[in-house]
């Protein structure tokens, strides 16, 4: 049996692939956070709730309405995006001229409220959601059996991340979004409704989290606390990549997932803290993050 630094090659490659799956979720979630902070300067603690709502939307669509996975992959993010727009229009827009701390406290309170409501209705044991038949089964790679659905998650996450980066950084629409947040008065002088643009931007960031939730539904137990267990890690990913950096969130999210997988092989006890250790090191050496711009 081939060994790599004392670890069987099969075990090493298997953990790398699992780390790539986790990294895909980190990338999509941190991308939504980076968009909301980078364009709107909102530290959005409800991002984990949006992720949870996406997973619950998929489960409810199937359980109550008979809507399959493919429909909910489109409708779930749309529903979560609308929820995000409502929250932004009803609550967050009143805090834009205040310190960032007020937005953080408000979104943290909303997180506790929404999670509490879902716990009262569904408990914390978790709901099951099966992968669609088309994505069941897997590939025999020789060193491991790779479930087809996990490969689908990686591919879809990369496609969505790259498409989002291209839209924001390389298109006129992205330029409009950046201009509307950097110089709203100038943009309004061209007849553009800036508050609507800001609301749609927040809704898009929320929809990305909802999309990740739908992708995660067949893999994880769907529970009201599934977002809280992940959002702290995603915040660390955003800080490491650079607050507001779209490319930084994508690259850092995938890379940290792989690093976390390697850590589970060589030092399992540190797997749950390695991302935070990297965050401390990065903040000491580059306070603006690996891809962040200097203030």
C-alpha cells in the first residue's frame, strides 16, 4: 500500500475530495457574505439563517407541495432572496448611517428569533432529504467511492462562484452595483433607483446562501441550527480572503476546505480549529486579508 508521510494514499485522497466538497460550501456561503459586506458594508449575521432557510425550503417544497429537487434548486434561492429583500427594506435600511455594530446586533437578534421559531415547529433532531434519482450512485475511483451527488455539489458551486465573480467584476451590471454603493447620489442623478439596487444586492447575497442550503439538504441533516454551526467558519473564511473580496472568498473557501481535510488526516484533533488558527496568522501578517485591499 502506497504511503504518503505515514498515511495511506487512499485515505489521503479520500479526505482531499471530502475537503473539496466542504470547501465548495464555504466558497458559496462566503461569496454571499463578501457581496453583502463589500458592496453594502453590512456585517450580516443572518447569513447562516438564509442557508438554513434554503435547506428547509427544499424539504418543505417536497413534503408539502410535492416539488422535486430540481424545481427547488431554482425556487429555494428565489424564496430566500425575497426574504432577504424584506429584511433589508423593513429593518436594515434604517441602520446604514450608523456604526456597523448596530447592523451586526440586529442581524444576530434576527438569527436567534428565526432559529427559535423553527425549533418550536420542527425541533432540533433534523429532517431527511434524499438526493434526486439522477444524482444517486457514484464513481469508483479505485481509492474510494465518490458519490455522484457530492461531485455535482463541487461542480455547481464552482460554476455559480465563477459566474457571480464575472457578473460583479466584469460586467456593466456589476459596475452599476459598485457605483450605487460607493457614490449613490451620483448614480441617482442618472435616474437609477439606488435603494432598489441595494435591496436587490442584499437579496442576491441571501439567495446565494439559500442556494448553498438547497445543495446541502441531501448531504446534511436539515435542522434549525445547521446555519449557526457553519456561519462562524464562513466569517473566518471571509476575513482570511479579505472582507469584501469576491475572488478572495472563492479561492480561500475552496482552499481552506482542502486544508481542513488534510488536517483530519494528519492531526484530527486540530481539524475543527485549523481555519481559525490560519485566520489569526493572516490577521497578524496581512490585516486586510490575503486578497483584501488596504483601507
